[in-house]
C-alpha cells in the first residue's frame, strides 16, 4: 500500500472519529405534561440571516451571537401532544401496524392526510414514523404538520426539529411567496401508546447546509421514543439519514444512533424512516462524478440501475452491517420487490434538480439512456428494521393519491407486527442471535 493510500485511510478514520464524536446523544427527556408546544420569536432574524453570504458572516453577526443559545435550544427541543396517546392495546387484536413515510415537508397536506385516513393498507395505524416534517414553513402553508396529522388520525405526536430554515425551500419551492413563521423542519412520531421517555440524536452532516439552495441551520436529528406498549416497553427510532454524503457516512450516522440507545428500554426496537440509500456520494460534484464513472465501468448503465433496488447488498452494505451488528434485521420488515422513490425524468421538478446538480449534456445523456425504462427508475431508500419483534407482513403503497392529487415524492411503507411481541426466551434469542 502506498504512502498516499495510507494517508487517505488515516484521513477517513479521522473523519469517522470526528463525526461520531460530534454525534453526542442529548439528555433523555421524560414528558411530565401532556402538551408542550415549541415556538420561538426568531422569524425576522432567520429571514435576515438568510441574506448573509456565508457562515463566517453569520458567526460575526451580532444578532446571531445574541440569539445563538436560543437557536440551539430550538434545534434540541421537542414538541408534543400526548393526550390521545393512552391506548392499552393495538387497534386490531394480535397485530401492531406501523407506517413510515417521508411526506415531502407535508406541503400537500390534504393529500397526505387523506391517504393515511383512507388507504386500506395505511389506515388505523398504531404508529406513524414521519420524516421531512414542516412546522411553521411557508411552503406547507405554515402548518404544524405533525400536530394536525395527529389530530386527524386520533394519535398523539412528538416532533423533533432538525433545521431552522433561512430560505423559502429547495429548487422547486422558491416562488410560493409565503414567509416562514417558525421555519422548523424535522421528524415526528405519531403514536397511540403512552410515551415514557425520548431522546434526540444530532447527526453531523457531510456538507454545510448554510451553503445549499435550501439554506438552513442545524443538522439531521434522529428521534428515539420509548413507549409503554402492551406487553412491555417498545422503543421506536425515527431516522432520516443524510442524502448528500458518501454511503460510509450514512453508516457512521447509524452507528451514532444505535450507540445512543443506552438508557432506554430497547430490547424491542423498531427503526424506520428514510435512510437515503441512494448508493451515491451526492455531497460534491466531484464525488458524484467519480461515483457515476466507477459504476458505469463496473456495471454498465443497466447494472447501475439494478443496484438501486439492492443497496443493502453492495454500495450501502456498511449501513446494514452496522444495523445487523446491533441485532436489527430488515428481513420481513420491508417488501424488497418495491422501490420507495423514483428517479423520474418525466417529472419537471426532478429535471430541475438534476440540471442544478449536473452539467446539461450529462442530464441529456441520462435522459436518452433512460428511454428503455420510460424515463423512470425505482430506488429503495425507505426502510423498517427491528429486533425483538416478529413481522407478519410488509408492503409499499406505490404512488398514493387522494382525490387525484399526488401526496409525496416518496411512497409510504408499512409493517404489521405480531402483538404481543416476542417474549421470554424468544426475545433473548433475538437479542443474542
């Protein structure tokens, strides 16, 4: 091995140590009141900070210096309303139904709510794990998305913000013209069962999002919630990993999450959400270009597309090995035959994002090469995994619509678990085997 290769490996080890060290678990929180709102008075400052050109300018800004502690408190805060989270049994005897969905901010709220209320594979859930959840953001009509969905479904909710937005949104969300009132964006759990304890886990991101089109403060944050479920505690991990990073970074983020379960009753653990297993390093144009070239040389165009459906077998294998080492399995918790999102070059929004990321000739070349697939290929990026639990069935609801309206760019996934859960020697076997 050359000196350069040794130095590269040492730099990679140093990055891993730094990112894991920065993922310090937050204190465990016990909800002592049924309702806790999360609000702030930073809207004007957030809009002003959005005009600053770079992080150094933000750090020098007197207003940011004055409000830094409040910003951190919001980014490590929680909102909950647990008045409906009092059930002693699942909705259907013998099974617990969990749904996970990246709801694309909740900006098509009525469609999302209608699908969850009426689709036969999704209605009557006991748990709903939500990623990309807005609270007080103009693109989603400044709704408190988690709270309003909880009310519609008759569930309690816990919301954990990850970011404070300094901009209107992403590439296709810049012209809605509605100012943010709170600008919070994060993850949420909707639950029928009482909440005992919770913990957030900050996940350092590969790229500084202050320089992105959707400019924002903060970083992705996993939400760990210990529930008083029938038959004993159940811990649920709501996870949204970084898409703009190399696959091994996502594995390190997962390592941080699973290392933060200490102090929670997690023998029975259900983990779900958008793991962003896109198989690419999207953090830099150079990293993406190298990825594309290597994939084409190794697999060809059709082979590269085939790997989008099996990220656990090759390019994202480290992430799934990390989960397996902690006793988590995806087998039976997801339907491996279905993708959960599509790279669809018939969608103008996706084309706009592609043009913003890649040179125009490259986009046109990809469009031509994708013609045999009708311009659309599936990817598997949303997952459930569990330990100490027994799945009965798992499914994906492909492209759900409500009253003709598109709900989200991701598809919801669901799993029915046998309940009461694995107990006694079966639980011990699941934990050690």
